[in-house]
C-alpha cells in the first residue's frame, strides 16, 4: 500500500527520462507522456481509494523514522489533488499534441511538462516543510522553462516578472523554514503540530506564520501579492497557460491550507481573520480586474485570482463545513479554469485573435464550441446546476453558519460580477457579428475537443450528481479540522496527545 | 557573534531587495543572488553558532555528548545553495535572452505584458 505514495513521483520522473531517450521523435514523446500521465491517473485513483478506505497514509522512503526521515503523507485533500493533477496532465498533454509547435517540442516541452507534474504531486504529498520547499523549486524550475520556452518577446517579459516574484517568495519561504527550525527544532509537519500544540502564546510564532502567509500568498496569488500572475499567464502557449492556471496557484492554496490547519492554529483569532479579509479582497480585486480587461486570457487570468479568493475563504472561516466547502471549490476550480483556458486556445485559432474586439461570430460558425464555452463559464459564475453553484452554496452556508455575513455578501457580489465578466466574452466573441477583417479562418482541430469536452462534462456531472464529491470533500474537511489524525498517521500512536512544548521558546540544543 | 551576523543578514536582505527594485536587469540578478545568500546565512545563524564541536558519536557511545553543532541546518543550507545556484543560472540566461530580444537592459522597457 505504501508504494502508492511514491509512485506519483516516480512515474512522471520515469516518463520524463524515457522522453529524453526519444529526444527527436515528437510522436513517440507525445504517446509516452499520455501513457505516463494516464498511469499517474490510475495510481492516483488507487491512492485516493486507499486513503478513503484506510484513512491517512504515510510512509518514510529512507526508512528513517519520522520526524527524522523524509516523510510522504496522503490525506484525502492531497489524494484528491494528486488525482486532479494527473487528470489535467493527461488532458493537457493530449491538447498539447495538437497545438504545440515542433520548435518547442524539439527543446524538450514534453519531458518538462512531466517534471512539472512531478513537482506538483511532490508538493501535495510531502510531509515536511523543507521538502515542500524543494518540491516548490522543482515545480518552479519546470514552470520557468515552460513559460519562457519559445523565446517570444512577450513570453520573456512575462517570465522575468514571474521568475523574480516567485524566487522572492521562495526566499521568504526558505527564511521562514530556517527560523521555524531554530524556534521549534523540527521541520516535519506532524512533529511541528505536536510541538506547537499547547505552546505558550507566542508573538514569534505568529510572526513566522505571517511570513509563511506572505510566501504562500505570492504563490497562490492572494491580494495584494498577485501581480505576477496576470502579467505572465497570457503569454505562453495555451496548453501551458491551462496547466498553470489549473494547478500552480492551487499548490499555493494547498500549502496555505496545510500549514494553517495543521501547524499555525495557536492564534486563529489573528491569523485566520487576516486570511478571511485577504480572501474577500482577493475575490473582489480579481473580478474587478477581469472586468477591466479586453483580451480573453487576461480576463481569465484575473478570474483565476478571484477563484483563489473563494478557495481560501473556507480556510479563513476555519470550520469543518468551511474547509469541506473549500476542498469542493478547489476541485471545481481546477476543472473549470483549465477548461476555460483550453477553450480560449480554440477560440484564438478559430477566431483569429485574442482581443475581444477582433473576435466575433463564433456562435454562428462553431455552435459546439460555444456550448463547450458556456458550460464551464456558467459553472465558474455559480449558476445551477453546475459544480460552481454547489461549491459557492457550500461556502456561503459555512460563512452564514459562523456569522461572517460580510464575506458572504462579498462572495455573492463577486459571483454576479464574474457572470458579467464572462458574459462580456460571450457577447463579444460568440454573439457579436464577425468583424469585417475575416482573413483565413484556421481549421477547427478535433483533437483539442476531447480534453475540453471531458472537462465540461465533469463540471456538469459534479453539479448534477454532487453527492459523492461532496461526501469526499466533507471527509477531507473533517480530516483537516482534526490534525490529530494526521499526526497519528505520521508519528504513530501515542504521540498525538498534546504535550507541553517546553522546547519551543528556548530553541533546541541537542 | 550572532548579533553581528544578525545585522549583516538584515543588511544583505535590505541590499538584495533594494537592488531588485532598480530598473537595470543586471542589478535585479545581483539582488536575487544576494537575497538567496542572505537566506542561507539566516538559516545557518539562527540554528546557533557552535565552534569546533562536530556531532560525532564515539565508538563506544550511543549518543552525542555535550553541546555539538546541529548538522541539519547545514544540510538545509547545502541543499538551498545548490537549488539557488541552478535557479540563478537559469535567471541569468533568461535575462540575457530578454536583453537580446528587447534590446535594452531596462525593466521599464519590458512592460508590454503588464496589466
């Protein structure tokens, strides 16, 4: 059973290595990557089943007992996210096969995509703060290359901002980890949870938690730290934008949820209120930014930010219902944002541009494409019966239950504005008459349709049959709000009881 | 010694951030390098400076005796140095390509993708 935790890291690594062996054969690389990602998906599904049946799984690959060795842990949230990462990997690889030009493939597009998947899965599965940093760097390195690959001017300019701000976030994260080690004497997350449980109320720990909030906030795209995102996400090829949009900010959100449900729960009055306020501001600024843009991908980039606000809202509430709603919303958000970015690629190809005023008449020319856009777009805005409606309903109910009426009102307003932003794309690109300049409409590629149709079907299915996914999210939320389960899975029985953390204040002296 | 290093690290952070906010891309990369090293030095110092006491366990013993240097932060710093070096090399290449494509080393000339 424990090998299921290691396989999500080994499969992409092996696939990437095999791709390097087939360096000049684009078709072979493509099929290798589809097969690799599909194998990852099967493993991830098996992992999710195992976690569902047996509770949280943990393993120590180096055979050093926790908290000394390298720990891999999968609770339901991690397992769900690994499944989604693998699914996006499969679909985006298929989409890449039709859309990525041979020049980019010749420079190793496919192997780097696999390394990106490995980094993302590693970040979801690690049980150690420093390893989280290392997986972040693996993921970032791959994303830097994917973003800059091709070397167009816009890409390079976007990449500079992306690289600089993400490196700054990494440095802050590294500093915070070092200080945390100096303060507590461990970096294993479960061990940190035990040692900080019942620790005396300390300003130092709160300060450290804020350092983590800033560094993960930059990676997640929280207000006011998100400016790298809309400056870079619209520059690379559409397949790259789509996988970034679906997964990378969610890694930041996942880290925030992990750290602020497991480790920094001493002063929730302070830290989680800040998170709640930031989440409201993130939603609001994201959607207002989207309304001000005139290009499809720029609008969608700002809507990602708005989605991040919704995803951390449940964390700010810090109730079981809130966390469950956040998990559900993250599942929905990954599917829907990836779908919309993939569709924007098809729109660009069929309509001949990205600016709204140059697009038009897509509904008349490609009714199927219009339908495939409409489903995830309505879902993102939160219209029933799609998955976004259930997610937002759950978040609103959690907010009302804990008496946070302001955030509930903000969420409702933001939902309406999201609908407005997406309606603008609809009315300009699909509904409006096609503009005069109608030079050489490119062909509609059927291969790109499969990934988009899968994602659109998923958002409808999750909306109509929300029961199983909601139960899953609820169990995940329950695990997140009871850290003792996590601690017991990693450190074994007997250590989960709160101990008086005498070592916390003085630092460690071995 | 810790106090002196604390001020040095603070100075390095300030310097790194200041350089990153300049317009020149050369200063940007120097700033990034300084910032990464400031973080490494921070980890090294915050774990406590112990001089001349290696964490070795004697032949007949089962645990270390007396206060010894903690090897873990040094391992962390080593990992961070390697990662930092690779990232810096990538950034240098990226900035060189950007310089060649844009034809300027000024970040204010690279605003086409901003919103």
